[in-house]
C-alpha cells in the first residue's frame, strides 16, 4: 500500500491514520435532534423534494392518508411508459435507443425524418478526435474503465473549439457529441485495459457507418466484430432501460448539482460518471453478477427452494460472498411491488437464454427473486415489500451477450448519458439557482493553542 513512500513517510502516514481513527464521530442521535434528512430522504423513506423535472418519472408507490402504499412500478420518459416505448419499437422491428435519446433531449417522439437526421448527426459525431485514442487512452490506460471514461470525458474539453458557451444550440451540440463518443471511449478504454493489464492482444475498431449505438458497441468490443441481430436488439433494450431514471438518483442529481454552478458539460458528466462508478449505485450490477456466481457454485440443486433459501439466509447473516449481509439486486429506494426494468429484461431475455443454453441460470435468478422476500422477513423480522431491481437481471443479460464484467457499469454510463444531458439542459435553462443546501455545525468551540503547547 505504501511502497512508493520512504519508511519514514510510511510510519508518519500510519500514525496519522491511527489519529484519524480516534477522531470523534458525529453522534447518530444528533441527526434526529436537528431533523437531518440523511441521504436526502425523509423519515418515511421518500426523497426530499429538491426540484422539478419533465424528463423522467419513477413511480413505485402512492401516498394515501400520509401512508406509503406499494404499487406496480412505472418508469416514464417524458410522460411515456418505457414499457410502451420498448414494445412499440419491438413491434416495428427496429432499434429504440436513438429514438429514446431524441425523446429525452427534445421532449417529444421524433418523426421518421427527425429520427433519420438525428441518427445521421450521431453517426458523424461518433469518431473520436484525431489521435485522441493514441494520446489519451493508450498512453495512459486504466485498470478501471469508469475511471478512464471520467478522465477522457474531461479531456474532451481540450479538443473542443467552444466548450463553454451557454446557449441552447451549443449545449445541445455538446450533448450529442458526448452521446456519440462515450461508447467509443469505453470500447477503446477496454481494449487498452485488456492489452496493458490483462496482457492480451490490442485491437481497436472504428465505428461502422449505418450501425446503431448497440451494434457499434458489440462490433467495437468483439475481436471479430460479429454479432447477431437478436444480441444487438437485446443490448439496445438494455441501453433504453438505463437511459433515464428521474432526477433523484445519485448520478443524475450529481450532474444537476454540478451543472447548477454553470460549469462546462464535460465537468458535469465526468462527475456523474464518478457517482455511477460506486457500488451503491451503478457498480451494483457487478456485485449482483458476482453474487449470483457465488450462489450458482454454492447451491447444488438449483431447483431446490430450501437449498436456495439456506444460501440466501447465509448471505443475510454475513456468511458468504462478500459477507456484507446484503442480497444484491433485491429492493429499491422507490420501487416496491416491481421494477419495470427488471420485468422487461426478464421477459425479453428468455428467448436468447434458451438459444444459448442458459435458461437454468435464468430460472435460478427468478428463484432468488421469488424466495428472497420470505427469507428476508424470517431473518430480519421485517416484512417490507421487496422486489428485484434491474441489477439482478442486467448482469445476466450482459454475461449472455459475452460482455465482460469490466464493461457492465461503463455500458450503464453510456446509456445514462442521455438522461444526464437531458437533465443538465433542463437545469441550466429553467430558472436555475446554484444548489446550496445547509449543514448544521455540531462541533464544540475550541481555542487556538500555540504550537509548542499542543500535546
């Protein structure tokens, strides 16, 4: 951990760490005393109202006589159900992510001509700037693609002729460039990671004209560039489902907070990427996949509910996988009876799972979803309404598509760039004020002590 430091500095750092550990912590009861909404959540678990939005809506309960009443989850993009959006594009046998991006940014569904023009603009913007990959990605590869993405997004500022002008025209242009380029940054960042950290061959693919975002992603991360239309359609659905999730999720709120200072778009989106990287947010999809790997290796009979329940009981009792006491992919801050994203992924992934011989694994995930609420109530005594969230199924879908874990959260970021940009545009062009909440200072007053008198 301290190999780059001298023995003297290492000893000093260890002493500082010990001093930090003995530092007084804020007493938990003070949060209640001063009515602090920790996590910006009210005592009943609802989010503190921090703003208004027309971009997206997440609905998982309703309030009746002051009480939360569970309901089937709904996710709306500009007032349109994401289920209807995906079903409509599926019936017309076409990709839906680009249409979703247009809807989120512009506020309405595009006409055929508008959609064609929109996709043409994205296609023209998709190639990265000259020598960007060589200078900014290959020369400074990262073992973590989210870290590489955040740094690359910030660096794009230096390649733009007008990164600061706060007009709708310029901010929309910058938003579209990020939408087009983030997937290519991720693909090239992953290629560099494979080469320099995994000691595998380096291959860099350029975007293919006429391909959708989903098709270009698969063609960019696979050595042979080959994929089936069913695979591309399923990835397109994942991108659509992850494109937006209201203004209150951590990364979107981060983007809005940073944007409220009127900083540049590259700083705001990089901050959102940093938020999404965390295992409490976008990084949870990797946790779910790894937890399911553990369950698959631990449970001998995947059809035995009692054996599955015993494994889940162990997880809740801090015994197994990461010993966190959590069952990843279960429960959500808003959704109660169901997460519409999880329901859609489960429904549309079944066909490909059967073709790839992975239906038993999908059945096991569904069993975990079904059994967990009962086990949770038995172990904790809490009979809260609980549903699977999208992370429980997205990792399985990515695995089925042959996408490595390194790219799970980056692909989430690529999709969510649409929502981030839509919220940023709404934030800066709608009577925005810089966000400045309050923190109650609870430290005691202390006198200044001369240096030689300190102990």
